[in-house]
């Protein structure tokens, strides 16, 4: 997992000391969006994770967040994703030396193969906006969480509402259409959605200060350090330019942590 290029060379190493231990080339090779290690570290600072807990990592992508959770918190992780085959994630999990703690699962968000009240905690890193906007989904999702357990998600978000007339930089750079970014919403949207069900008590709901900048810094590092044979995606350049023009007016990062009543 190391080739000498460390995330500690990044300007945000002091802000994310746990993530700084991981190899930059490895993170770039397995990236699918904003830095999953930074996002997981930010989210979990305010979650009560303890060794041995059963944790669902929903929408885990290439399992970087799952590996991070197992290594840094000593939890058992069910690494669930639809877009990445479980066998591919299993290879990464074994290479990281956490095959006794991380279990890859290939399952769709609305057809999960878990027992009710099975997990001590649930985390979702840069994925919840793709399936969690359904008004009825929260009740289904929380059924897998133990009473008293926490659920936390961190996602790209809009800092203010985006109407039918898109700001020029969101449209001209191709950002909005490329990633189905109309699934991005404001922090107030997510708070209202979760509060209206009264199924969980919100403990943390905030945006990341200068989140747009961290997102852009990571994209630039991803572009620069993508390993041979695994180049950064073609759309990354447009996203960098969009973030540079946006300066946090519309785009950023947010998190929410809630607890299921005991």
C-alpha cells in the first residue's frame, strides 16, 4: 500500500492526521470522488465507534473507507456497494491486511441482505444522496441499525438552492449533468427530511469550512498522482475548473449524524 508518496505531503495533513498515514498513489488509484479518507475521518470524529462494533459502510465504493474504519477504529465492517464487485473489493481488503475485519457485499441499497437491528453503526461516505432522498427510505435503512446506534453520512452538497436557471459555471464546465448533480441538496434539505420522520435524533449537522477547497485540492492531487495504467477520469478537469470558479458559493461538503432512539 505504499510507494513513497504519502498523503502527508498534502497541505491538509494536519487536519486529517489519520488519513495522512495512507499512500497517495493508493488513494488516487481507488478514488471515485472527493477524498474518501478525509471524509470518513471528518465524519467519524463525532461518532461513537469502538473496537469490535459491527458497522455498515453503505456505498463504500472501492472500500477505502471500509479499510480505514477497520484499521483506525478496530471495528468490523460490512463493505456494501452496488457499482464495485465484491470480489474486486475483497482483493483490496486482503492486500490491506484487514480480511478478518472487512467483509465485501454486493447489494443494492433497497435490497439489503442484513438482519434487523444487526449493526451498531452505519456510515455512508459520498453516496447517500444517490439513494437516500426517497421519503420512505430512512425507515427501511434504520431497520438494520440497533436501537441507540448512530448513522452518519457525508456528501457533496449545495450551499444554497439551485433553481432551473443554473449558474453559468455549473453548466459550462459540464459538472452538473456529468455526475447527476441534481441529486445534491442543501444542509437544510437533509435536516428537514430526517426530522419529519422522527425516526432518529440529529446530533450533528454541519458543512465543512472551505469544503470546496479541500475537494478541489484532492482532485488536483488525484490528477497529479494517478498511477500508470489508472489515469484520472476525463471529467476531473471540468470538475476542478467548476470548483475553482465556484469558490464555495454553491458547492461544498456536509455531514449529518443521527441516533436511533433506544
